[in-house]
């Protein structure tokens, strides 16, 4: 479907497709891998040795950005 045929009004909604983890059509290679690792990550987060997440620089920036947006929306700035 070309751009000229794309409905931008929001009146036409795509059909919802529900699949289980690893089932076709899947979420794509990266998200399928992340979904498979999620139970292991959750178990690790409950371990006594977990001291909190280690954020990359980009993730820390995004967290700060969203906190600042929240402050503006709450009228604090």
C-alpha cells in the first residue's frame, strides 16, 4: 500500500494479531530473544545479589528526559 493509500484519519484500525512467545509471526528477532530471556532476568532481579539496574548512558538520559517531562506536566517547572 503506497503512502497515497494510507489512512491517516485513525478510522481504519489494523487487525489485532495475538501470538505466544516464539510463535509465528513473532515480534522480530530481537524482541523474541528478549521475551525468551525475561523469566531469567526476573529471577535474577529477585536474587539477594541484585543491587538495582545498571543503566547505560542512553538509558539514563531517557529516564532523566521523562522525569523532566513529568515535572513540567505537574507544574513544577
